């Protein structure tokens, strides 16, 4: 039973070559950046001259960061 519970917390982080705590830090950082993008977008909705590209830039950076995450680590694993 303990092993099954452990796998619930570690299978996904392991699939992206991270420990549980590395994945927690990544996800927390990701959510903080999404929150910043949301704040910029809501301010931009009312004051369109502010944060004209901030939300879309943050979302683009987050997309690139998540979609290139495995490829950087894969290269390291192949050379070792």
C-alpha cells in the first residue's frame, strides 16, 4: 500500500526526470508566473496602454520552458 501511494507522488515527476521536490519547485514557479500573467492581463483589460505584451510573453516563455524541458535533459542523458 505504501509503495502504491509513493508511486502516486513520484511517477509523473520521474517521467520528466525530476524528483518530487524538483517538480514541486518547478510547478510552484510555473503557477507564480501564470498568476503574474493573469494580473498583467486583467490590468491590461482596463488600462490597455499598460502591459501590452506582458501576459502573452509570459505564456510563450512558459510554453517554451515546458516543451523544451525533456529535450535538454535527454541530451545530457545520451552523452553520459
